[in-house]
C-alpha cells in the first residue's frame, strides 16, 4: 500500500466530478491580499493558470497562457522568494496581467515569511483583486481547479471569499 500525505477528501472530490455527481465545485478560504480584493463583492471569469515556473517558461511561445478576462490561479513548489518576485515581474512586463479579472495564489513554495512578503508587495502594486488560499497547489489539501470553466469569486460572511466553479 502506498502512503500518501494527501487528504482522502481530495480524491473523493475528483471522483465525484468524474462521475458527474456534482455541478459546482467550490474552493473556500480565499483571503484578500490587497484593497481591490477587500472591496470586491464578486469577480467573474473563466479560470486559467497553473504552476508559475511552467507558465513563465511559456511566455512568448505559441502556448503562452491566455489571461485576458480570466481569473488567474497560480501556485508553485520549491520556489524561493527571489524567484517568485522575478517570475511575477516577468508576468507583469509581458502584459499577462493587463486584462486579468483577479489572481488567486495557492501554495507557493514553503509559504514562508519571505514568500508571503513577496506576495503581499506584489498584490499591493496591483489594482485588480488578489487572493491567497492554502486549498490548492502542492499541500496535503488540494481542491480541484477546473480549467476554462465559468467561475465566480464571492464574498462570504467571515471576510474571506469562495471560488465557485460550474462543472
């Protein structure tokens, strides 16, 4: 038997999606990282994104991520704060954030003090809503993210937000 550090619920959610038993997937505990996110009541758009390092490698190629009018989700593993800063600057300079509706960060490396500081500085520099969650990426909890599905980020009662994806 293979031992996994992943929660069983991760696999149950995926099985429910594949079996067609759910019409809506949610990722909760999105916390606002900037003023635009704090004042947002709802953000709508299709989802795109993925691993920061992989997406950065695609900039300028035919498979560059299409971000216009999208909610961009980003995560990475084993990334250092200076690498994250460089990647996010590259995304900005390449114009990938120009018409993004919102950004949602999942796990980014160890999510240590330096990473969080880098993310906070980046979020503060943007006029679009930026959120952070530990519900997807490379952690033990890894909620499914459905690419290119119409989605909405909505405020909930405890000052956090929820990402709602239609299946």
